[in-house]
C-alpha cells in the first residue's frame, strides 16, 4: 500500500513540486524557530543566581560638564560612597546596601574579562569587585566557605570568591574554599586565596550562558575608584512616593553627585522584551508562511479530489469503505510530507555540521522532532477536510456525474 502511494506521488511529481518546495521551506523555518525557542527556554530555566524583586540600582555620578577643579578625585569618591551607604542604611525601609563596580551591573552587556595561568593551564573568567554586603543584597547563595568580609579588603593577599562553574573547572568535584592558587603572569606570579563559592550568577540576564566568575575584595588602600553605583534591598510594602523621597534625601545628604534610580525588576522586563522581540517577529513571519502553505495544500487537495471523483466512485463501488478512502487521501499527503521532510532534514543537518552558534546537539535534535511533529499536524489539518469530502462521496453520485 505504501509503495503504491509513493508511485502515485512520483507520477504526479510535476503537479506536487511547488507544494513540496513550500513544505521544505516550512520545515526549515519551523526547525530554526523551534531551535531558537527551545534554546531560549532552556536558558530561561537555568538559575539566575540573584533575586531581582525589591532590588533597586542607584546610579551615583558627577556631572561630566563640571570644571576640572570641581571634580572629585577617586579617593574622595570612595570615601563619599561609603558615607552614602551608611546614610542609606539609616532608612528603615532599606534592608541592605552594597556598592557595585558598574552603573549597569545587572542586565547589561558590558563586562570585565580576564584570564589567569595556573597549573600550566589558562582559565578565563568575568570579574568584578565586591563589598561584604553584595551577596546579602543580591541574594547570591554561598554553597561553600563564606562571602568576602571587611578584613579581606585589608589583606595583602588577593582574596576572592568564585561561582560553582569556575570552581568545577579549577578543582572538579573537590573543595575550593581555603585553597590558594598561584597565578603566573609574564613578569611575575602571585597567590590568590579562595574563601568561598557561590552557586550561580547570570549578570547579563536569563538568556545568556553563565560564565566563570571571579569576585574579589577591592583593597581599601587603592587610589582608583572601585565602585560607581549602589544596590539596595527594600522591605515590602513600598510606598509610591518612596523613590522621590529617597532621591531628595540623598541630594540633601551630598550634593556632589547626581542620583538616578532604576528598579531591577523593570530592568529585567525591558531586557526580556528586547531579547524576545526578534523571536516574536520571527514567529509571526513563520506563522504567515505556514498559513499560506496550509491554504495551498488545502486548495490543491480540494481541486485534486474534484478531478478524481470517478476514481473515488469506482473505488467505493468496488467495496472500499469511506475510512479507507479517507486514509488513502491522507496517506498521499503523508508521503508528500515524508519526502519534503527528508529534503528539509538534509538542509537542517548543516547546522549540526557547522553549528556556528554553538547550539547544543540535544537542542537541534529536539528542534527537528518538534518541527516534524508540527508539519505532520498542520498538513493533517489541511488535508482532513478534502479527504473527508472524498470519503463522503457516494458511488452512484460520483459515477452518475461522469
């Protein structure tokens, strides 16, 4: 039976060629869209590492148009940042405050990367300076050892905490807290003490891959400015006028800076919208293409059945049931889909071979299966009404018309 269906498809190849090309392109479009959706979903389900709710970012900056004599030195800024932090902690609405190394520390594309050589191997990572209250404020979960403490800022040995991903790359399943590694550079080498490991941190957002992170205690003795913003954790409920009152209090406390507040939850919404916008637009384009293919298949089958009434009537007269006729028409459609999908799979295999976006193979396999399932379902929906029409033809009526 199946061989006969493929013979019919081969004999009608000139009529079905355009429809087959449309199904091939639909399969490829669905494959790319499915791969993107699955990839984004997997990344979204990975732990973010921090709690964005009730977390606000305060940008503390001097006006860049100020004359040189009015601009504060980095050492003075460091002192003022510490005073501002203490002032914020006097507010009963604020649970904790931490200084951050970037104004756009969260949900931003900017990052500071570096590499170290240890045990004759190079390890690359993202890095930032942190004060002792960073983990408490952002909600980072320390799973081994401890977080940085005030005495670490005075230590002559560089003190760090790392994320679990970096720890596994350095030490595998073994412990990391309390270990000291020797970093070798071109001209010198120096020790780094690891005091703790935190579970996860995806600073650039849910849809990014978690990098290796090395978080260091910024020495108090340094002259350059280590911090340029603050994060505050708030209690609930938060009054509507709290933001305006907070800015006014900061201006009254120190007029040297300009203050701007961003809610991390709002930053997250803007980030998700920006990242998902291309996916939504792509989905709309693919949906438009699929609808056109379904309409084309529906019209083609409807016309084909109207021309084959005598054949269908003869089959019914010879004893074929309506269900057999129905499955015969659907079988022809599935054979067309099978050939189209095989051709489409040859093209999709190029992503497996070259994979310029480093997409996991499991995601590509899942995308192929999802696009195959969708193509079968959509073609079944398009073919069912014409096939049902053919199955409902009565032998006498079909032969009488001829």
